[in-house]
C-alpha cells in the first residue's frame, strides 16, 4: 500500500524552531515528528511513502535514507517548485501513487497531527462504504473556532461549515484521509486546498465518508499545542508501552529521557517532560511541561515550566522560565534571569530578564 505525507508547509506557527528545520523533523517525544506517522503506516502494511516536500527540501532529503533503513520502507520525495497547498501535491505525485498500486488506495496525512493512527479500522470502514474517500474526524471542545463536519449516522458527509455560531457539530477534520486513486483526477496541477475545493464537491456527490477518531488527537503545529500534544502522547505511551518512560526517585509522572542525557540525581523532573539526546540537567533543577531538544542544558537550580528548549541551547543557573517560552536553536540564557512567555530566535544571548509575556527576542 501507499501513503503520501504532506511535509511541505512553511510551519510559521512553530517558529522559532522551524527556522532551523522543517516542522516535520522537529523531534516530538524524542523522534522526528513525521516518524510517528511513518511507523504507524508501516505497521498497517504501507510499503511506499511519498513525502510531498516544498520548503527546506535539503534538510528533509538528508533524513530519508535514515528513515528508510529504520522503518524498512521505500520513501520517495515529490518536490514542489511552488507551494501546491494540501491538494496540489497529490496531483503532482500521481505517477508514484498510481504505479504498482493494485488496490487503488492510498493514505494522506498532514505531518503535524498526532494520535493513535487507527489505520486498520480506517481501511475496514473505507472498504465497507465503497466510496472514493474517508476522512478521520476528531471531537473538539469549542467548535466555533473550527470548520466542522456534519455527517449522517452511516458517516456519509453532508456538509462542511466554517466556524458555526450555533451548535451543529463538534467534529473537525483530523488531517488524515484514505482515498481511492480516482480522487487524484479531481485535483488540478496547481495550488489547491483539499478542504476548500475537493472535499465539498465529493460530499455533494456522496463520495466522502467520515470516521470518528477514537482516543487523543492534536495538531502540534504551534508551541502551545506542541506542549499539550507532548502531554497526550506521553499518556498514550504510559498506556501502551510504560517501560519506555523513565522512572526514579526524582521523576514525577510521565517523563521520557533519552539514555544519552545526563540528569543530576538532585534535579526533579516531571510531569510531562521529554529530554532528548546529549541533554544535561544540572543539580537541583526543576522541570515540568518541558521539551528539551538535542544537546540542550538546564543549569543548576533553574526552574523551567511550560517551555520548549531548542537544540544546543543553554539555560544558566538559578534561572526561572515559564509562561510558554520557546527557545530557538543555540540560545543562551545567562544566570539568575526571569523569562516569561517569549520566543527567542536562534543564536541569541539573553542577558536581562523578560517580565512581559508575548515578546519575540531577535
Ligand atoms: P503554518 O505556516 O504554521 O500554518 O504551518 P503549515 O505551513 O505547515 O500549514 P498547515 O499546518 O496548515 O499545513 C497542514 C499540513 O499541510 C502540514 O503537514 C504542512 O506541511 C502541509 N502543507 C501545507 N502547505 C503545503 C504545501 O504547499 N505543500 C506541501 N507539500 N505541504 C503543505
């Protein structure tokens, strides 16, 4: 079977991390975001994955061999010269999707969504309704902020409604689809959004069905959701593979620590923390709701909450960081500072406290 993953977006909302690499290879729960999808696709029998790339192609192409070897899958890059949106890339990759595909089916995924990926159930549902497309839906608390989907009791999609003022549905598109290859011919070879163009037409023709996604879901394309998504995936690991989580007297709740990281036994870590390879956490430090990317350091007696620490960044001693702060790559925070809810661009040295939330430090 085949799948196409949309990895070509600019990822502007995940800046400053996406100044350094494409969103889909930012490590989420200590592995490149897109590999969560690759692994789940391989597990359901997908043998060929097309990565629809655009922005920052070099960084992605460099990773492909590693992903192919690690997940035992063939990966093909389909590269756009101009951004083709969420639909155009399918048309561009038509040859790859149709060739050697006797079942005539393929999955399509946004690269920034995480969940338990119920691909097996999706396949059974799709084969049962026998129409051209299936999209996964997830339930949200406040549907007025989203485009919602209205389906009948069999899952046949009736309508899409943008930001409804009154309650009509609390189910939104989860960014995961299963299509017959015939859907490709509905898409022109130009910038094109599936959600705005192809889906409403397919719904009118009764060719599009929806399946409710069981369990957790998050679009981790912005820092707040990246941190919340980390909490959700750690809880999922707790249920499915608890031995992957770290334990110890100084560990609280769900914590994932790469074996190469060096954590002082007097540092207190958790809940909801991931610590990547070669990271250092010094004595007496306190971390909760934190993502530490490769080779970053938290100095002695620092308090870090609700923060993403970018690759190679270094937080000094007796620092306090909170309020959804994102440090880009190679940022240095000097000793004894207070940093509250800001984004720090790569290669910046911070020498004074930032009390006011929402600042971007360049
Ligand atoms: P923002 O700039 O923060 O909105 O992120 P984004 O550019 O990734 O956009 P968005 O999160 O809406 O994209 C959803 C999915 O579609 C992501 O997996 C993107 O990588 C992908 N995507 C968006 N635009 C394009 C495009 O023009 N080409 C390709 N190949 N993928 C795209």
